[in-house]
C-alpha cells in the first residue's frame, strides 16, 4: 500500500484525459475516454471522479484501480453473464466488444442507505414508501438490510444531466426494452449481486448496493462498462457493521459525504477537494482493491499516457 505522502506526491500526475487520435473517434464519458473502432471499443479509464452526476476532480491511481478491479470481477462472474472484455493491454485500458448499450442503469440494493437524491434512504427519509414502485415497511432505519435485494433502475442521463428514477413497468410500457429482455436483465443482475456479496464477504466486506450497465452484443445480453468497483458499488467493512451505527466504508460514499457536508448535492459549482482529502480517497480505492482481489496494488509506470501508447503499440492496438 502506498503511503499518504506517496499519494500526495502523485496528485500532479493524475490522468485527466487522453488524446489518441490514431485510435479512432473519441467519446468522453464522466470517467472513461472511449475510442470507437470497427467491432470494438477501447476504454481508457482516467483518474476523473464523479458523483451527483458531475465530474468533481481527480484521484491518483483511481483509473488503474477501476480498470484492474473490473477485469478481476469480469473474470469471476463470466460464468453468470457474458461480458464485453476482449483484453486488458494496459493497467488503465480495456479493449471490449462493441455493444448496443441499453439506456437504463440497473441498480441493485441490499440495504437502505445513501445520501444522493436518487438513493433509497434519501427518498425514504422524505416520506416515500413506494420508491421505484417497490413497497417498503414503515420501520426501516438507515443502513438496515432489506428483506431481499431489490432492483431500482434509473434512466441514463446525457452528459451534464441527472439520472431519473423509473419503474420496471414504465421501462416496458415506454418500449425502452421488452418485457422478456427486462426479465432477463433482472435475473442476471440479481445473480451478479449474489456472487458479489459472497466474494465481498470472503474479503471482510459487505457489498451494499451496486450499478450495472448492460448492452447487446450480437443480440445477446452482455455486461458492459465496469463491475463491483468503488465507483459503481458501495462497500462496508463487515466487522464495523451493526444496527444503528454508520459502518466504515471503502467506496465513493466517503467522498459523497464530504461534498454533502459542504452543502453540495450536484447543483451549482462544486467545492474543491483539498490534497489531504484526495489522498485519503485514493487510499480507500486501493484498500478496496487489495481486500477484494487479495493482491497488492502495484502502481503502473509513469507517465501514464506514454505507457498506454507504448503498450497499445506493442500489442497492435488491440
């Protein structure tokens, strides 16, 4: 594990973005730079961090953690659902099959918690008892386990927009996906979440909730983007969990809470994260990686852009 001083020193070298014009047309998401090629996509995971549907800054080595942890999870769930991975030629890069993305984010929740406006606890605290069309009892407390994992889908917002709640009935009624495909999505998502909870428990963590993105590759439902990372998932330290107490977390919630404490929930100009806090966030990403994979985090060679270009050139650009 890198020291706090190592992480502070790495802040100026964060990967903010890329410009590999030779790799094809570029699409820039909140966290990934995606290069479009015939039949495949080259996903470069940067160090950008987002919350409240906004990019809020840069975290050293975050892109490497996300890319390598996703690769580990894709490998450990491939028997459940096909995924888009072709190869991982660089710590920050995944080459993936071209997919037709489905315009729904599939969020699975095992506990009632959160601070964002779309979180289950935020809605419940406002008095809603049927968020996402799902009936909830009146006696739940923050961080309580749900009777069983539930799916609370949202729309996918355009860049700069906010995701919106949607029910499965609305998804089918609007023709976003067919009833048959949505049923397949639900089965896949709950199977992935169950596997995630089992492997997280073995690592001393609780997989609290997560977000899956899915698409169609040659007409077949396929898991895309990332899986069970600290960006897409909420993790608690299992030993710290007890009713009525806020568990220790190893995910982006630590950062969300800091922004919420500054009065920021996604509107207006966000406050700037101080260096010591940035280093703390980075350490949590690395800790989650090491706990889940059982492997030490090894920082990739710097500078990142030169390393990526060299690795892609050596491997024939995928």
